[in-house]
C-alpha cells in the first residue's frame, strides 16, 4: 500500500498501527514445550495458569498505579503457579522456565502482516519489558518490519 493510499477514520489519515506483543504478534502458548520439559505431564496446565496470573498481576499493578517490570511479574506468576500445584523449582530452573518467554514464537502471519503495513508506522505497545521485547524482535526478525520497539535501558 502506498503512503498516498493510506486509509482514513473520520477524515483523518491513519499514520500508525499499534500491536501488543503477547498474544497478538507472539504466541504465548509456545512456552508449553519448555514448561512440559521441566514438568512432564503438567506443561499445559502450568502454561494456562501462569498466563492467567501474569495478566492478573499486570492488571493489579496497573490499577494500583505501580510499575513492575514484566520479567518480575512473569517470575512471580510462575512461582505462584508452581506453588498452587505443589511443585517447586530451584532458582535456576525457575529462571530457565521463565526464559521461555524470551523465545516465544511469532504467529505464522506476523512477519507478512507487518510487512504489508509498511506504509504505516508499525509500533509495539506492550507491558513487556524493553529487554524482553527487543530480544524477541531481534531473534525472529520482527525488528526489520517494526518501526518502534521499546528499547533496553
């Protein structure tokens, strides 16, 4: 699509398209393999509860007008999930499982879709930490089709 063919909303040109990373560009369920490897037979259940807790903790800190890094929220969510299932993970195993969020697979059509939107500014707006978002974008090539990714500090 050429810049001159940009669409409008209420007579105003659309200049940018904003995407959340988790669940929109990247499949959060793709952590299940790593979780299953760490906790055989429990991967699906742990993945579901973990994601639910991540969202819940994110909403709560937002409502309380506090900032908490998404990496920290992810670790706390995973700790909660394991405790609720009477499972335990030492510090390194916990970090290793949580690190699967640095290896989320993009949805099959994410790269193509972002490429087709080249006439617009393509931006990530996410509760993910800048380090997490940059790592994912760099790893899977989405950095080549996104115009703005929150940067590491």
